[in-house]
């Protein structure tokens, strides 16, 4: 059985991961409306990954005989000022998610919940990758996205991104 505070934080993280999926679907729709199918694809894949993350947290709770509480997920209320705006908001959002996972890790460390610490280690690494991917995309957009031909090529590159299910093994 998990500590109540840790269990509550894990349940809240499910909602945060599902909100991330909503947010990235919103961004995918924005890029679809702008005719940038590669950017749309990149964010659609991102949304699928966030759904997977929520399911991993859910499974971890269930595997530890904890009740899953599905919390309300707010709809994204974003207005994008231009093509680069969602990219900046993505990095900001990923940093918020990283801070949330770090707070769960801290709570688990305080009570020496080693199983939860081990579980969260994968997410800490994943968040490092998420922030780097976001930063790299911003840099590419700044270099190439302001020129029509460069934007087209970057859009084509992003079209090649494919969804890959996570490989975290739960016990």
C-alpha cells in the first residue's frame, strides 16, 4: 500500500498527463488548420505519448492496490499568436510536468518509498527527453521556419515522426 500523499500525487499526475494529451491535440488541430500536416503529426504523436504516460501511472496505482480517482480535465484555452507560439508553450508545459514529477519523487524519497522512486526514474529520464525534443524543435523552427521553403522542409521532416509505445515494465 502506498502512502496517501504519494497516492494522491500519482492520481493527480494521471489528470496532468491526460491534460497534456488534450493540449497537444489542440496544438495538432491548430497546425492542421494552418495546413502544416507535419507539425500536426508531431503533436498528434505527442498526444498519444501523454495518454500512454497517464495509463502507466494508472497501472502503477492499480498494481499497488490503490484506488484510481479520475479527476476533471480542463479543456485547453490557448490562443496562438503565430506558428512558433505552440512550440514555446510546449517547452513551458513540459517544464511544468517535469516539476510535477519531481515533486512526486521528492514525496516518495522523504518516506523511503523505493518502489515508487524506481517507477518514477523512467519518467524523470522521459521528461529530460521531452524538454530536449521541445528545445530542438524550437531551434529548428527559428533557423528554418521563417522561410517558406525551410518551413516546408521542416514540416516534411515532422511528418516522418511515428508513434512508439513506451517500454516501461511495471511490477
